[in-house]
């Protein structure tokens, strides 16, 4: 498991598929607008 990011640190580069079926890259989205990232444990997981 990776170490958690410190509060205020920059997010690592990544891509993810959204609910609209499109794949988005953090770097590409940041070129167009501000982004707020929120991470949470998935449903039915401890934590």
C-alpha cells in the first residue's frame, strides 16, 4: 500500500474513468479548470 499524501501536497498524475464512460487525465483537466479531489473508501470496506 502506498503512503498517504500529506494535507496540502500535490496529487500524483493519474487517469480515471468517470461515470459518463469517458477517461479523464488529471493533467488535462487541470489545463481547463480547477479540480477538487476527494478520496473515500469504497462501499462495504472497513475504514
